[in-house]
C-alpha cells in the first residue's frame, strides 16, 4: 500500500480515483472525484507513503491537517478534506488543471519570462506567502514545483501540508528540510524563519527573469557550499533588459545573512515594482493621507506604501489586471494599507526539542535538535499607539521618492484599504523621532551585489545614520533597571499559588491473540492477515570431475565350430572336452558329445560341433583351416577341420567408471555457494513489513551427464539451489492486535483513559498449518493507559479542594476517580489550609 500505486476506480475516503498524476518517494498524487456528489469539481488526492502506526501519530496528523485547513487565501491551493486510508494519511486539495510553474519554465527552454508576467506570478505567490506568515505558518519548501496554475491561470501556492507534515515527528523526517536549489544559507544549518521563504522566492524570481537558477549543480553538498559562500551572477548579466531596481531587489532577497534581506515578503514584492527599490517616503512628509487617484496609465499611487495587510482572504479583495484574469479594468486605483513590522515578527518559537539561539546578527532563530512538529510562527504583535517602533529608519534623503503602486495586474493580491480611504494608525508619524511607523525597514543589499543604474539616471545614496547621544543610552539603561526592580518586588509580594500534584491512575493491559495468515485475500474481521509462499532459485552452475572407479575386464575365450568326418562303416563318438591342437599351437576343445554318422561311399559321414579355445585371449582367434587333420582314433579314420575362423577372443583389460561419491563431491562444492546466493535472493523478496515463519528450506537440484556405475573417465554435474519458505504480513498483524487491545481498553478501563506511549507487540508462535501457505500466529500485545484529566475536570477539582484543610483535601482527592495519588504543597497562609480562591491553586498532573 505504502509503496504501490492504486488503480483507477479504487476509493480513498469519499473520493474515487480517476487516474494517477504523479508518484515519488513521499507519496502519490491522484486525480479523483467525490464518490457521492459526482457533480463536484475534480480534486487532487495526495496519499503519503508513511504508515501511521500509533494513535499519537494519527492524532498529530489530524491536528496538522486542521492547521493547514485554516490557510484559506485566493492564491493558496485550498485543502478540501483529509483523512487516513488503511493507515496512510492523505490530503484532498483543489485540482490545478494548468500544471506547475516548473512545467511552464521547462517549456520556455531556458528563456526568461516577460517582466510583467514574471512580476504577476511573483506578486500572487508573495501575497500567499505573506498571508501564511501572518497566520504564523511558513512554507519551508518553496520551489516552482509547488506553484500551480488554476483554470484562470492564477498562480496558487501548494504543498504547505506536504512540507510541514513530512517535517513532523509523525513521519520521522530529517532535521533539514527543503530543496537544495532553493534553500537559504541558514536553512542548511537547520535555522528557519520567514526570511528563508523570502530567499526561496528570490531564487524563483532570479530563475523566472534570467532563465536559470542562481546556482546549478547535481550534488546537494556543492549547492550547499554555493548558497552559503558564493554570490550568484548578477541577473542583469544574464538578462540585459532587466531594470536595475529589479536586479537589486532580487540580490537583496538573496543576501547570505537574513538581517540583510527585506523584513517581510511584502517589502520584497514592493521593491520589485519600485523604480529604485527604496521604500522611504519623501523627507518632511506628514502622516500619509488618503490614496490619491492616479493618472490613467501612470500606474502610481502617490504617498502610499505597498505592502500586504491581513485581509487577503476576505471578499473585499479588488482584483485588476489583464483581460480575462480580473474583473477590473487596468488602471483602476486601489488603496493599499500597510501594516507595522516589528523586529522579531519573523522569528520562530522553539518547537518541541528545538533550541533558541542567536545568530551572527543578534536575531533569534531556531536550531533543530529533534524532529519538530508543524512549525508555527507567533501571531503578529501590534504596537500600541504612541510607542516607539522596534526598528529605526535612517534619515530619508531629500531625493527619496514615495513608493510607486503595483501594476493593476498585480493589485489583485493586495488587501483593500480601510473604509473611508484613511490609512491605518500604524502609519502615523512620530514627530519627536522623525520615524514613519508602519513602513517596512529597508534591508541593506550585500556588499558585493552590483548596483545597476539606468542610463541617464542618478542614484542618490542615503545619508549616514545619526547616532543618539550617550545620555539617551544612560536613560534607557536606568529605565530597564527600574522595570527589573519593580518586577522583582511584584514577584516577592504576590501571593504564591498552592500546588496540587496528581498521579493519574493507570491500567496495564496485555493479551494474546490468535491470528491466521492466508495466501488468499485476508479478512481482518476474521483476524486474518496476508501470507505468501516464497520460492527462489539460483542460477545453474556446472562442474566436471574425473571418475574414480577402476575395474578389470577378464580375458574371453575364442569361439568357433569344428567339422568331423567318419571314414568307417560304423558310428564313431567324439566326447565333450576332446582337445585338438591346431597348426599354430592353439588348443581347442569340443563343447558337447557328438556322434559322427556312417558315411555312404564314396562320401564320408560328417557332423559339425561347437568348440572354443582352451586358453582365453586374442590368440585363440585362429584362422580358417588352422585345424585340418586326423584325430581322435588310432586307426586314423576320423578327420577334423575348422572351416571358419574362431572369434571373440579377448585379452584381460582394466577400465574407469563413475562412482556416486564422484557426483556427491561435485554437488557439495557447488551447493554451498549456490545456497548462499539463493538465500540472498529469497531475503530480498521478503517485504519490509513481512516476517519469516522459519528459516527457509534450501535444497540443491542435481543433474549429471553420466550416472553412477557408467563406464566413463569424467562426469559433469549441474546444480541449482532452490529455497522455499512462508512469510506473513507482520505490519498488518501488529496493527490488528494493537487495534484489538485498544478496543478492549475502550471497554475497560473505558473512555476516561488515554493510551500512554506506544503499544508493544511480539510474535509468540508462528507455525504452518496445511503446507499451502496458511500460518497460525499467536501474537502478544501490551500497553499502558492512564486516566486523562480534561481542563474542566481539573477546574472541578480546584473547586473541590478550595478552602479545605490539607488533610481534608487529600482525603477528597483520594476518593476521586482516576487519581492514584495526590500531594499538596501549600505556599503562604497558615500552611495547612488551601486558598479559597481557585486562581491561587495550580494542579500538576504527573506523567505516568
């Protein structure tokens, strides 16, 4: 499930899959429709590949999804739904049919976008980022792949959820997140802030307006070195038509130090659209007044500052721009209300396990030491009227120009002004200090960043910063000491709270469950999980060995026939064993008794009889008529001869033959290494969530060209190792038994108790049942549940013990459900009676 794709027609939650759009290491994306309300628009379903194995991870995902659902903005891809499918989390978002910015950039083939089009995209993305930052959320993985286009061709910022969820402890991600080509220098050190998003947006602006990334390399380590130590080529060198103020704004956003970048995204986007990148009002200007209607075609709004407020998602957004994308004609005035910025608005609070540290510019930042949850920025803090701003502006040069308006095509990303056209109170000028409150603080560009000036124009440098007198510093130091002294007195004089420490009641549950693993489709309701029969074999290998068997073939006697002739008128008998010696000295003997018949003169009686050479060997192979003589009688009336040759006589000889030990020896040499290889193949076929029932059974399969006993000098043996075994889905078995144990806990001890930590599960027994892959499993599961005290319950306990004596309060607490033990520490009063004011009672619940 976690590493495979789902086919069309399958259902995730209330949505049916239509087609797979993409798949990667983190998850798969599908196009889908609502299973019930089929007329609803097509959606995108993002199914993560991380299995949520514990209740804590499940709840954390839900909390993260709820946070992401709050990001409702015109230029943020909205999250429609979320859930968990078979243990895997998923998000449902709107479907962006026009693809990603990355795909659009690829189609351009390395050519930069037209300036107006690039600034429109950057303005829309910037508006989304500014809104997210004001909602205390950062993106952390901004790149063209995460910028999509809807049917109206508007740019939508996507994958807030994917970036943050993958960084959370629920999926145990790495400490450093992001895409190296777009990561800020501090991000490689685990330091993240809103300026990290600004740096990434600067990289995207660089790429859109030059056709290439600021730094290019396939090695992430090389990219880290480049981002942290090198300056990118000036954008104007790659795109000569780029206005100097746009180049300067991009290089400022790409500053190595966060302190040298713009204070927020709004200021960066406004700097891209101003003629000189400066954000100061004209020197001596009074408080900015209402917006002035610009001359048609000038694209300017005099006396106003261009930044985002906090109403991007409201229905009052007025959009203007190109025909077909907006509902307003070009040149329609829009009043922009800037908001105050503060020195520490962009700093992250330390997440669980994070450390607050100070970077080289004295700015707090987060260094991750463990896996954080969703990183959420603190809410923006407003400054009460009449107080000093936290950052000072340098004196404004005489030639400073008021900020220009954004083009009408990008004013849609801006919020409208307050009713009546009046600026925010944050724009009031502090007459005593000369500061214009509410204007973004301009950041100094990098020292080595080139400054391009249009032909014929003059760049006026700001005046040097004026230092306050030393007396002011002394006064501030005295004010700090007074505040510290008053705080200490308040702490001493304030009544000390009474602390009630409660140890919650706990229940340890443990049980054993019998499961069945089947090779077919498992039914969890029947406590079944998946099983598989595995069989793997190695490649065949052969070996030829010499035969070791030696045997002797005995000599063989030559065989033939003799013909006897009878010269008498009576029958004559030749007895078996009668020997006759031929002319070459070979002695033959008659095999059987034979009677020679009487002849009929002039013809002699004759008979033929089998005979053999007395001595075995080839010498007995006599030629025809080697025997042609009288024999066997004293009167010389019997004549004998061999008409044909004697044959088949052989001398004795030795030979080799194959023994079984020859075959077994070759098999032994091959099988040891082949079995090891087959076991490796077998182990690689076991899925990460599966377990073996027992050690795989590996046997050699043997073949040979000669069998044992065959006459042969050699034998060739061929061996293939085959391994067989049964596996079962341990991941599913663990989820099943832990779910059964949680079900028992829901009944006893009941809903008032919550699981503490994770559950422990182990296999006590696993055995095959039928030889067909069915396996019987005995699985143990155990866990700890503790009574969960709600806020209302703790408040009730405070009222229960308020005003009681320590002994009476202890007795009352001892009788309460869910309390295993309680201790009371009374501070102040008579030391024996709890305060009657519940506000002076603090209840601490110990971790079980």
